[in-house]
C-alpha cells in the first residue's frame, strides 16, 4: 500500500522527481495509472512526478531530489 504521506497532494501522489539507489530492503512504487513496481537492493530508480512509494520491510536507500520541491514535500509530510 502506498505511503500515506502523499495524501493531500495533487492526486494524492508526490509531485517531486527523485533519483536513487536501494541499499537494502524493498521499495514499492505506485503511479497514477495504478501500476506498481518493486525495487530491490542494488537497483537504481527514477521516480517521475505522480508517484506514491511504500516500504513494507525495513529499507535503506539513497535518494536525490531537487531541493526546492523537496522542501515543500517535507513541509507537507510534517504537517
């Protein structure tokens, strides 16, 4: 199930792009069309705007995001 932190965003989906690498665990990603993709350790990811992530197990990953969009996203998550 997608992370609840994106609720209240347009379409209840994160609108900030992210680039990253999964170190351990597992990340799932849902998109606006309802598709789901799972990322395993060692995989790189590019998440375009319009996604909702979830980690069903303990997961470590490195994520890079544009600072201006990410600051607004974190403000929403904290709110």
